C-alpha cells in the first residue's frame, strides 16, 4: 500500500540477500498460504457440521472439586482414627489406674487391720504402741496414696473427655465432607460435542485439496489452470478425466 510502512522481520543473514526478497516472501505468503485456506473454506466446505452428537465427558471443574473433597475426606478419616485411638488409650489407662487404686487400697486395709489386730494382741504395752503407730502411719500413707491416684485419674478423665469431644467434632466434619462428596458424585454429567466425524471429514478435505494442488503444480504449472480453484478444475479437467475413464 503506497504511503504505508510495513516493517518485516526476517532471519535471512546472508550478505547477498536483496532488500526486496523478504518483502516478496512476505507478500507471497498471501498467495501461497492464505489463498489456499480461503479457497478450501469456499470449495471444501470447512464450516460444515456433520452432526451434534453429545457424549458424556468428565468436567475438569467437577474433577478438581472431587479430588479436593477426596483429599479432605482422607484427612478426616485419619483425624477420626487418631481421636478414636486416643479415646481408647485414655479409657484403658483410666480403667487400669482405677483397678490399681482398688488393689492398693485393699492391700493397705488388710495390712492396717493385721497390724491393729497384732497390736491388740501384743503382750507388752510398748509393743502394742509400736504396732498401733505403724498401723496409723500405714493408714495415713494409704489415704495420701489414694488421693494421688484420684488426682491422676481425674487428669486422665479430663483428657478422655477432651478427646471424646474432638472425636464428635471430627466425625461431624467427616459426615459433612462425605455428604458433599456424595452430592458431587450424583451431579448431572457434563456433555460435550463429539467432533470425531467433523475431524475425519476435515482430514479428507485437506487430503483432497493437497491432491488438487499437486495436480496443478505437477501437470499445469505455468498455465492458467495453475491458479484456479478446485471447483473450476473439477468442471474443466477432473470431470473430463472421469468421463474418459
């Protein structure tokens, strides 16, 4: 176009390349490439649609949501399993501590009763006083021991109740995530057009156009028929060849 500057960038580094060569190659692109697609669109009917068959395909958005919910569900399962293990652990420790406290209390009571009985049966006052003093000390020690065991048991019960509360919360969260995952799985499928026939027909049309260009360049180079479209060639040449066959 006169009066319009069009910069052309090229990779021709040879010194003997003329200034007009890149411009000629650029302008020739319209004749060698763009015109071919323009003719194919008109003659080969590239815009034709050979059916609108719908097929169910995975939705990428739904797949990402499903993967995210699946990871969350696995995390919730691990958290619930941890809470259940902790509750079971503290329950067993609490039961063992309670059994230990009962056994120690029964043992101390038996020893205190035996010392008191021996003190009352002692023959001398000094021996009776010594046995009764040992019995009182053992009874006091038993009470202190029971208080400490009850304090340990109270702490274990507090931890057990805390983990039971965490277990209930994590189970509720797991149910919510599982419900969301189930609702997502039952969602309507995602459909897309099946373009396999359209692609096949496009490949066939491209093959026909390439065959047409080959005939023009091989047998009609330098003639008027080298630049005509396929419809004209079909009317003037291909149809006559088919009649002769």
